[in-house]
């Protein structure tokens, strides 16, 4: 899926040039082509010898290895526009290691994790393509929400249960309301009405409804106990329920992967069939696009980026307390609104670009599919991990949070049930997300 997303995103520039030509912008297009060709020629000359042969194919090892490393590094760094924020990675680590102003540390590491999330997604895409459909799907499921998982594991280790819970809930709300709303809005402005595979969307939304029930039941159980039991006894009962529910949710997610990749793969393959000839030559070129990283290089990149994310996440979480005190922002708002922006920024932009190109099945897969991974894989995993390391992480969210989650899933399921979308539906989803953000801004810890 991410390979298609990157291909469609890269094709958006071609579409923009075409549209400007149709509007009479021939001079501007010629200027753009001139600068692009000049930049491309300069890049090629950098990695070529005097005979025009690539330096990374040179027979001399001391020439081939540095040239190959430089060429691959350049291609990787230019794979996404947000990668220019990588300058904040060393700054965030340096300020965190030297215990500078916590507010500055939070902002620098907040910005640093955004491009790291983009590189993590890129390396996962490069590695998963080489492994085939089944293992590739598992790789994307594992690393697709890796940033949220790493930040949450660090927070869970430090006992920040509220940050973990609000971050998980915020990631889901961000995807099904903000991202999906932006996709519907941007796509609906360019296209009067868009359609998508309603069968796949309804399957995902049904699983989201099950995950909603898994949060409602612990919250209502805790409330129904009232004062009849001591608080410790109620907490123990909720933990037992959460541990059992988490195991069931993980099993359901494994069954969904088997359903998607094996027994009912034809339902999901229908998404890609129209794309093969839908865009003419551009799509054909995208299909034959050469991949940049080898499996070993992609694996090394995953390890390096994951370590960098873990370090930045450590400093980010450690500075939250000072941010709460100095900026008077609740932990719930930080976890619910701010942290999800970090892990999903690169994917959000790509999903909107895909939606404007009328590829709504891919956009739905990003928005709802990512939410489903958080609800059925990441959150239950964190509950089990808390059980192992002795942290009381449970599925018992606050009543207000549970109601908000239920309403968000209800509205989303209703809007996608007909397999059609327009800009008004997108505006409704975005409006609901803004209302929820305002509510949690004034919501006390």
C-alpha cells in the first residue's frame, strides 16, 4: 500500500504541471522543466566519472562504496519533503542530553520525530516489497505505527499511563476524523463525488466497532461497581478484564490479516486492479520504478531510525511534566492532539494527495486501516506489555473519552457505509475533530 502511496504522491507534480499547461502557464512550466533538468543533470554528474559512468558501479572498492552510500543517502533523504526537518534530530538530542529548557527540548524533539517517522515508513516500504505480499503486509502492520508505539512504550516505562491512553485514542481520532475528513474534503473539491470499495470499508469499520465495545465495557463496568468495592479491588477486576480483552483483540487482528492476505485477498486486490491502466503511462512507469534500498540496507535503516526515534521519544516524554506546568496544557491534550501529529504527519499528507487523484481506496486504507491497527494491535499490545513490566495499563478509559470515541466511530461508519464521499462529508468530519480538540483542551486531567 505504501509503495502505491509514494508512487501516486510523486505523480502529483506531473499532474500539477499538466493542469498549469491547460490554464495557459506554458512559460512557467518551461521554467520549471529547465530548473528540474538542470538539477537532475548536476546530480548525475556528481555521481559519475569523466566517462559518464556511475561511480557506484566503479570497479575500485574505495570509489564504489562511498559513491554508492552517497547516492542511496541522497535518494532516501529526498524521498519526502518533510525530511528537511532532520536538522532538528541532533539539536533535539543535544538539548535533551544537556538538560536545557524543557519547553525547547519538547519542541525540538517534537519536530525531530516527524521526519524520522517518514524515514521509518520509507524503509519499511522498501523492505516489505522484497518480502512478498504476506510478509510485506506483516511488516507494514508492525512498523506502520512504530512511532506511536515507541513513544507509548517509553511513556509506559515511565508510568505515564494517561499519556499512553490518550495517545492511542488520539491516533485513532486523528485518522478517522482529521485525515479521512481532509481526504474527503480535498478529493470532493476536485471531484464532485468519489467512490470506494464499500465491502472493504465496512469490514474495517466493523472491526473498529468491536474495538469501541472493548473500551466501553471496562468503563461501564468500573462505573457500575460504584462504591460497593474498594478502589484496589475494582482496579484489579478491570485489569483482569483488560488483559483478557487484549488477548482476544490481538487474535482478531491476526485473523483479519489472514482474512486480508489469504482467504479473501480478492476483495482487497480489487483496489489495485483499476490503477494498472487508470493513469496510462504514468502508472506504468510507477509500477516499474526501481527500488532504492536493498533488503540489508532497509533493515539497517530501520534499526538506525528506530534507535533515533527511541532517543527523541525519551527526551520528549521526559519534558512533558514541565510543559504541563509552564504552558498549562493538560496531559490528555498533549497525548490526544499533539503526539498523534508527530507519528502521522507524513502519512497524512500522502493520503490527501492520493485522495485528490481519486484513489479513495488507498486513502481509506491509510485512514481507517491505521486506526484499526492502533485499536486492535498497538493498544492491546501495550496492555499486555504493562502486565509484563508491572504497569497498571488497562482498557479502562474515562467515561468522557469513551463516549467521544464511540461517537467518532459511529459518525465515520455512517459516512462510509454507502461507498461514496464528497466535500461536505469531509467538512463534517473535520468539524467534529475540531470540536473534540476544543473539548479536550478545556478537559482537566
